[in-house]
C-alpha cells in the first residue's frame, strides 16, 4: 500500500464518530451566515436564504419567518446577523425530536 492509498483511506473515515440518535432538523445559523457576504440588507438575506430551515431550541424554523420578526434593516457583519437571529430564536440546546 502506498502513502497516497493510506491518506485516501484515512480521509474516508469520519474524524469524529457520530452518535446514535435522531437527526436534528434544519441547519446551524452559522452555516447559513457563512454563505452570505457582509454588510447585507435584511431583504437581500431573505431573498438569498429565506427558504433555509435553521435549528432553534424549539425546533426547526424557516429563516424568512425569523427575519420577519427582526426590525434590523441592515446587518453590518456576520456576528451582528447571528446575534440578531439568536435574539429572536433564543439560545440553548437544539431539540432533537
């Protein structure tokens, strides 16, 4: 076995073993935020990512619904966007069922 074969087989195995249990609906808000560029108007974020389903402590929600509850017309940075979304949805463990 060559060095490249070993590297390829190691890359195929997950770095962290995933546990058994139910899937978590939605995606982390940080993942959605990473796909955007800043500064961004709220209306532009809703147009680009409004159909994304995000994880919240109460279960999955559409980002468009979350942003509709926000009064911020412009997000200057990624951290401002994440903070604003977390103010609407709350922080805490994500529901798994």
